[in-house]
C-alpha cells in the first residue's frame, strides 16, 4: 500500500504523542513492505529525504509568523498535496486544524484514497484555551466527525464519547509501546538522584495535565524526596510554574528526548504521576507502564480504561498528598502486582507490533471495500 501520514509536527519525533505515533507506525509499516510518506513542516530540523526508509515530504508552515493558527494552513497544504498524489491511504493524525480543509475538499465524495481521521482526545476541553477557542474547537470536532469517511478512536472512552455525542461509529485502535527490560542506573547520577528516592511526572506543562496540582500536593506533603518534572518549561505555563514553585524539592528538567535516559529515570522512580485528564490513550502513560513504573494517575474514564485496577487514582490535591505520605507502605503492598499487570497489558494489548497489525488490517479491509 501507499500510505501518507499527515497532521503531525513531523518525524523524527521531537515534540509529542502524535509525532511519536507517526514515527513508530511509519517505520514499521515501511519495514513490512509498504510505501510510507510522512508530511513534515518546513521548519522541522530533520532535513533528509528519508527517515529509516520512510519518505519525508516537507510542506510550508508559517508557524513562526502565526503560531498555532499556522496549522490550519499547513494541514490544508498537506491534504491538498496528498489528494493530488497516488496514495491508497491518507491518515490524518488529529482533527481540529484539518477540519476546515475537510469542508473544502469533501473527502467523502469519491476520492481515490481512503481517508481516515484519528480523533485524538477532547481537545476543546483543554483548560489552556479560553471559552471562545474551546467553542471553535468543539465546532471543528463536529465538522471532522461529519466530513471524515472513517474515524479511529485510540481509547474506549473516546469511542463511547463519539457514539454518544454524534452517533458516530469509529474503529478502536490504541497507541502502542514496547516492553522495556534494559535500564541504566548510570543515568541517575546525571540528575543526582538515587533509586526509588524520587518521584517523577512526564507531560506537556499544560493546566489540564494537573502538573500544578501534583506540585502543590508534593510541597504540602511530608516527603523530603524530590519531584522531577519532565517537559518543556519554556512555555508560558511552564515559566509560570517555574517562577511560582521555586523549591529544592521541585526540579524542572525540561524535555528529555534520549529514550533510554528517560526510560531509566522513569523506571527507578518511586512514583510516576500521570495527570493527563482530557486525552485518549496517552503515549507517556503506555511508556510508563512499559518501563515498569508504579503509577498514580488522575481519575478519568480514559486513564481508568487503560490502567483499570493497576494504579492509584487521584481527584484532588489531598488524594495525592495522602498517597505520598503513605508511599512506603503503599509501594511495598501494591507495586509488584500492579507493575506486573501493566507490563502484561503492554505485551498483550498495547504492543506496537499489535497496533501496527491492527492498522494494517484496517487499511487492507477499507481498501477492499472501496474496490467493490
């Protein structure tokens, strides 16, 4: 098959979840003999024409001038270019910046390629947006559902939401992760930390990821252990957090993109906090499970559908504070079973090879239906 993956900030990943997804799935589909093209914005630092056999197609993006609004122009140019090509599958990662282009190009009307949209999480609920932007994104969500020929939900909660709100059917295919068994303690010395003597959270520093709630709970608890905050803190909210919470117990490390380093410091933590509240199946959560972390997560249908009973959950700062204060007892009683259960899920449900299998079978099935 000839497959195009659109809607990301490009590969190799140096940004976030969809970029990681695009990198993993494109390389593995290419290794299976498919011709895969990933669209990269013009500002991406990777300048080669191929990444591990995957063709890179660079398209103009005015992000330096327009900020996030540039994605609407970028996605329009990518979709226009892909529709003029000879692709069998056009896979849109995310919906809100491509939805206006869907209205323009009408992808349901006899296009050669099968066009599929991965609907991501509830983007309009992100608290970083003001109410007007939330309303606009919610409208774009409706357009994407109406105009996209096929939808993918990466989480059972998202699938249920689309069915309830729009009566829209979607294929459930989660993100993936690879089980990790090789960790390197030497990375701990780079951060002056000791095994099981620190807590960690890995996230974009955005309000809906409950970073501030976790920091407040940590500072108000009895622990003397540090909390490592991994994520780009050069953002507006990141700068706010750094300026407000200046403490030797809170350490802002910025982004860590060397996977083995990040895997290792996740693995040797005492608690891995996962505060994401509006997404679907979050890649960083699956990676924490694959790294055999003891997880304390925000209570919501998306996280609960993945972790089930193999995590501790929080709704409030006080919930987190209680877990931290009792962590030695909680860890000794629960960590072994919970960690084993989560690793088993990665091996049997959320393994990248399984996820690629599911996508490949879906693509083949939809193409076969189209030819009938």
